[in-house]
C-alpha cells in the first residue's frame, strides 16, 4: 500500500475526506517551499501535490500560472522539485504527488525519472497533459518503482473511457470539477454527484479538484468525495504574503481551516 492509499484509508476511518494540498516548487523560493510543505502537513494535509513549474501550464488558471512563472524566474527545475520531496520525506510520511507536465519527464527520460522520483520519496505522479491512453511508456517504469499514476477525469469524459482511465489508477481518480482551468468557479453539487457515480462505476476512490477555494466549498465537496484538492487558494496565500514567514503562517492557517472542513 502506498502512502497515498494509506492517507485515504486513514481519512475514511476518521470519517472525513482526505485533504490534498497543492504547492508550487520554487515559489517563492526553494527553502520556503520546503517550509510551506511541512507547515501544510503539520496543519493537516494528508497528501501534498508538489507542482513542477512549467512554461506553458495549460490546465492552470492565473494564480498557479503566476506561481509557476515566479518559480521559473528563480531557476526551479524538476530536479529541484525532487530535491524538495527528498527533504520533506526525511521528516514526514505524508503522501507526495509530483504534479506537472510531460515535457520535463520526457527530457529526463521516463525510466530515469521514475527511479529518481522513487529515490526522492515521491509516492505518485500526476501528468496533466498525458492521458492514460498515451502513457504506456511511463506507466511501466512507474509501476516498476511502485509509484502511483493519478489519472484525470473530466465532466465531459464518456463512461466507456472512464473505465479505461480507471484501470491506470492505483490510489485515486482525480475528478476535474469543471471544464476550465484551476481556480475557476465549479458547481460542486454536480461535481459531488459525478464523484459518487464515478466511485460506484469504477470502485476507485475519487478526489475532487479545480474550483475549491474556501473551507465552505471544501466542506461541500467532502460530503461526496473521498478527497478534496485545493491549489489556487493556497498559492494565493503565498502570493499575498509580505514575507516568506508570513507565507508559512498564512498557509498553515488556511490548511487548518480546510482540514476542519473535510469532516463529515
């Protein structure tokens, strides 16, 4: 069982949804990212999505785009993100998902990337622009290293394709709650109904992401989904902070509220 699977099982025993928190590696800088991740975990995040900054983040809204731009301006790379994961893993058993786009993985080499991710303590990989039908050459080395592949399901995904996608999921399906980018407004009532249907159809746990920005929205999603993913709101807290120390305090406070909202 991976740390991600264990996190979801622990949340189920505690009668709540698992809280998945996104942070962009290198925003505002690498040392602060490590502190932000640890603060989020201490405040109750079950799983961390550690974003690898990318020059063309097509699935991300303006908040995460700006976070990625700031990180890239500091020279942050995939190797740096893996370095943060390794430092966090030295003191925490929280689940870590590496979240990003395919190009840096391809440039690194899929087998080499999977081995490096495993060595760094990463538990799973979410590649936004790599559908499972095209992911065969990456799935094999990930499986060989015991790493979870986290596939995306959209509101427009037909049922027949859902079943194919679900076969690639080891820990959970990530349900994109809207046909848009991160941080946009979502209809969480419909998203909750869809999450319930996806779990019944596939037998896989389902986390809802995109469009969850407030504790009230997290609470609504938590009533139906196995997991709640929050990214843009966390990156906004980092962006608004006047100092790295303020950013750590703001993220800790927000995650505490989000964790409380995940109770059922």
